[in-house]
C-alpha cells in the first residue's frame, strides 16, 4: 500500500471549491473536517488541476493562490502552470 | 446565551510589555513596530559558540568596529516590520504589474526606438546582476548585524533587491526576450564596461565588517547607481522616446526614494552616537565612493556619451550633499 | 522598427531566469572566500544546478499573496481586540497556553529568521539561496504576528509581560533556546537538516495543526488566525527542507552517513522540544479535539513513515529514536504536566489538576498508561489542594546537558523509574535524560559542555545581584531567582485562586448583568 499524501486548508469559500476539485480529480480522496480546517488524504499521488478549480470557482485561478489558504502538505511537490501535484514514490 | 462583550469597559492591568515600558520610560501603549522590534534579539546566556566562527558569540556587537550605546537607535523611519513592509511592496507590485501589462498590450516595448532599446539592453538589463549582488550583501548585514532594528531592515532590503533584479529581468524580457538576458549576462561576465563594477561587488562580498558592507553597498554604490541610471538616464530616455522605460522602472525609483530614508537615518544615528563612528563612517564613505565612481564610470560613458563626466560629477556632488546632511564628512 | 513580442515562458523557465540566471561564479574573489561556510562539515556538492525548486515564487507573486494574508490577519486581530475577544475563550485556564507559547515560540521564530538569513547568504546555489531568504522573512513574519496576537492578552493577564527578558533566563525556556542555539551554531547544511527538515517537515505539523485547530476550538480567533496564517508559509518551508535532504543525498554517497546522523540527532532534539506541546494539547486546552498521542500518530508516525519509506531509496533509515518516541507518546505529556505542576512557584504560567471529566477523557485517550501511572498522582494532589496543602517541589531541578529539559522522563522499558545517563569528559561528569541525548553529547562534547544551565548558574551564585556574597555559608540561591527572572508572583502558583481566574470571571459577569 502506498503512503498517503495530504493537504490541509483553512476553511473558507475558496477552499470549499478547491476541496471539491480535489475530490473530483482524485478517486480515493478522503476529506477530514476539523475545527477551522479541512484536510484531504489521497494515497500515493494527489493532483490539483487548475481547470477543475476554475470550473468550481467560476473564475480564473492561479495555482499559486493556493499559498494563501494552505496549512500543510505531505509528499514531494511538483508545480506547473496547470497542476499542483503531491506524490510519494510508488 | 448571547454575551455582548463590546459593551463592557474593563481597565487593563498594564499597557505594554515590561521591556517596552522600560525602554519608553512609562507603561503606555507601544506601536506595533516597537512590539515587533525592540529589545527582542537575545543578548545573553548563549549556549554555544558558532562552529563556523568560534571567535564570536551568536549575536556579537564586535562584528563591526562601529559602536553604539543603543543598537536600537538604528531605527527604521518607515517603521517597517514584516506587515507594513510586505503591504507596501504589495501595492508597488500591483502598480508594476499594471505597467508591464499595459506595455505588453500596447506593444510599446517592441515599438521602442532602436537607439533607446540598445541603451536598455546594454545599460539597464546587466544591472540585474548588480541587484543580485546587493541581495547577497544585504543578506550578510541581515545575518551578522546586532539588534532586530537593523537585521530586519537589511533582510527586507535584500528581498527588495531580489525584486529589483527580477523586475530588470522582466524589463529585458519585455524588450528583447531571453536574448536580452543572455547578452546582458555575457556583458556582465566579460565586457570591459562591467568589470570594474563586478569587481566592486565581489570585493564587498568578502568584507567582514557588516557596517562597512552597509556603506559600500547601500550608501556608496546604490547612492550613485540609482540617481545616475534610474533617474538621470531614465529622464533622458523619456525625453527622447516617451515614458515607456519610466513605467517599467517605476518600482526601482520609488524604492530608492523610500529606502534612502532608512539609509540616511541609520547613518545619522550611528554618526551621532560618537566621534569615532563619524570618523570611521566618513573614511569608508570616501573610500567606497571613489571606488564606486571608478566602477560606474565606463557604464556612465555608454549611457551618457560625452555628457558622462558632467552627469557623474553632478551625481557625486548630490551624493556628498546628502551625506553631509546625514552627519558625515564626504 | 517593431519586433515580434517575445514568446510566453512557462512557470519553470520564467522562474529559472528570475533566480539562478541572476547568479554567477565570482572570479575577482575566489568562490571559497565568498561562500566560506559550505565546506567544513564534510558535505560534498558537485553541482548546485541539480537543486530542484519546489515552489516557484518570484518576489512579485510573493508580495502579492503575502500582502493579502497580512491584510486579512491584522483586520481579524484588530476586530478581536476591539471586541474584548479575550473574554470569548472557553475558560481562563486557556490563557496559560498563550503564556507558554509566547515565551517559547516567537523567540525561536526569530532565531529561525536569523538562521535562514545566514543560509541565504551562505548557500552557493541560487535556488536554495532564494528559498532560504524567503523563509527568513517569513520567520520574521511569524515572530512578529505571534507577538502582536498575544499583545492584547498581556494587558489583562499576568505572566506575559516579561517574555523578552525571560527568553534567555527562564529554566523551562532553555530547552527551546538550546535547540535553536545548537542549530544556528552548526554548519549551514546541518542547520538546513535541523530546522528545514527535522523541525519544519517532520515536527511543526504537531505544533501548528492540531494545536492551532485547538485554539480555534477554544474561541481564540487571534491565535487561530496567526497560527494558520503562519502555517500557510510553512508548506513552502517544508518543501525546502525535503528538497534539501534529497539534494544532499543525490550529490554524493559520502553525504549519507553525515545526513543520517543529523536526522537522528535532530528528530530526537525536536521530539524532546515537543514534550511541552503534548502537555498543552492534553492538559491546557479546556476543549480538546485530539490527544497528543493521536496527533503524534497522524503527523509523526504515519506522515514520518511515508517520508522515511520514500527516503529509503537513498539509504536513509528511520531515525534511531523512532521506536522510543512511539513508546513515549503515551507518557510524555503526563510527565511534562506533572513536572511543571510541581514547580509552579518558579513559572510564569499557572498549572492545575484537571477536573473529573477531563481526567476521564485522559483515561479514555491513554488507556494503557493514564490510570496506571498518572491519574492516582493527580487525584492525590487534588485532595491535598482541597485540604489547603497544594503540592510544591522547591528543589533545584537536574537538567539534561544536551536537551536542557529537567530530567523527568522514564526508562524506555520501565515507566516507574526515571532515566538517568552520564558521560565523563575531561574529568567532569555530565548528566542526560536519555540514551539519544547522551549519544549527541558524546559525538561533540566540546560543543555541549558549553550549555548554559540555569540551575547550575543559580547554585554558583551567578544569578544573584551584584554585591551579594555568594560564598557565604548562608547564601540562598533561590532567594534571588524571582528578580533574576523578573517573575511576577501573581503569575505563579495554581490557577485556582489566581488573579487571572478572578478577573476573567468578574469581567465575564459584567457582560451578562446590567
């Protein structure tokens, strides 16, 4: 079994959409609610796609905007214009 | 049960922290700048000496030959702690973003006259490497200076200079894409016009006294470089080719005006503390000013042609007046 | 003449031009003189260009997003303060968390700021230099926003006002101070592994995620906002630490044993440092979301295992202390609280015996240990307090020469006996709380003999004011300690009967009556 990657955000309107986008794009995503924060676990590899987030938000989104809401991550990060990806070696 | 807490008035037990009350001489509310800055760097009971330099303590006043009765007299008149610093830069970047967008949308850089474009590529774009050097040298001050008043301001200045280097990179990209950057880097490394300046900043990188680094980098070099290129040359190009360059170098000009307030205040406080400081700072000032003139001379010649010596002379006169006012003998 | 507009660059290409393309190898001064610190630890770097930048933030984007965060944060702080937000916390015991937090956390953030500035000066590669400098200014941010968020509490509650003075003198703050003093006096690569990797990647989640979520749960909007806002930078810092480890291991196989030793050392030092955080979570938050043990399992054991499994391809092994921390997670928060409870006259925050429901919660969360080892002691102390005989231990503590904690933790295989270890160096005996601390000392004794241990200093008369004859037979070192610490007696002792307790109750009553 591969290790979990995770990401946690402060809870707000933007991150509600971001979490929805993660759930859509990552089968196996598990959302954990905690006071004022929300954490998402995905085994092995998690991808956040700009286009999906934009769809949910109904506006343009620069993946670097994630910086404003992030609380923590786990996994190796690779960031391009279109994808923010966390992974552990399989 | 709803509790309306706004309606109650309670008398505070105290107005501020003990170290601030002692500094201000009274228990009264302190500014957020004070709360974020004053008397917070540890000064005693360090556990270990640096393995990379065991002659000194972790924070050590003797890392410069300048002495101060109170290191927090080197206050920043802008009262920058992280919050106001980053908010001020946030506003400046918003303006810069709009300026770069406008120039790109209108194709203004592509329409810029060849003669002006050559000056941008040959004079402004290589300065991105000089700004990178300033980033390194200010991080040295941020590492080894005494007291947070100084260390935070220098660290912010270091980031500011990284920002300047990146805006100059964007300037090159806007005018001639990556070719502009490659040519500028080649010039910085090889062309005789830039070698004295490169030697200057590399020599500053090996200085040991952080206050001397402050004089060599922030006072002498930037005190001549910014007025010469970002003010004088910019005006000249605007007069001939319109204000495009001015839009794309607005950040640097605003930054220099604002940062000079800090630099002047530091010099003023240090020089006023004791005559030994004044003499030492003045010696450094003269030495590094003369070296900066030598370093900038070939670039000035390319920028202003025959008018170079006159422009440089005026800039030096203004520089001397500025630091006479700050309490030194240039 | 009009030329074609330049082609649009990808994030990676653009970032490269904005950072490493700015750098050059110096020739008028030798590189070894410009970057004097990168050689002496034995780390071999062959190609700085192999550094991968995880986050690719240029300064304009940095300022843009950070300004947005700061605007939000200070707006919330101002509103919280204007509305007497301190009275919305669950109960006044909670404020003691802030006292320990203010004494122990912002001073360390400042050390991180200074340390990362030096990394930003010393690293040869442009990628790590820029990331380190960005982290340096972030650390100034954390240091300052933390102070600003607690500043208003200081106006109404005791024990917060002398944190700046106490940071270098208070016995229970010396573990954190020694942690960062140790890191900042080490070489640059060890600092990166210590703070960037072991602390930021492996351990800070424990401090900020469950603990700050706990602050939110207890109604402290100020601490929550500052904590989470700081944590948003932390994600960047964690990737820097992880990238640094990978980079060191990929550069040369000879780096592996050095890096492994640092990982072992700093994971342990960090674990010891977090003992107090466990106590904050289990005892000091009136409303709790998870136990320290649960947090340790999620953020250290699971997340740490994911990480170390991943690093196994480079030959990295799980830190030597890992199995001991798994055993200790059932004990450490209780032992810390009991240790502090006994010393309540010498601390600027209050302690107390948890209420019956809280004890039940601890029994449920720690089924293997709490009822057997800790509940009886706490219940006994509760009885004593109710009889007017609150338990206090006034002896000078014995400190570990390495981690500076008072020696109070148990033998790994025996919860009923305290673990003592010792080493002899140059004819002098030194004491430790654990095998791991002893091993750290034994590797670098010339460094760790320098530690400033306040109980020793007191006994040697170094904490007494000028003019006191410290060699006199009747010299009483304890007499001068409160002045040495600037310790406000109102801030000490049990929470029950404290000014904080009375004031909070009176102020809350004002809001509910006419």
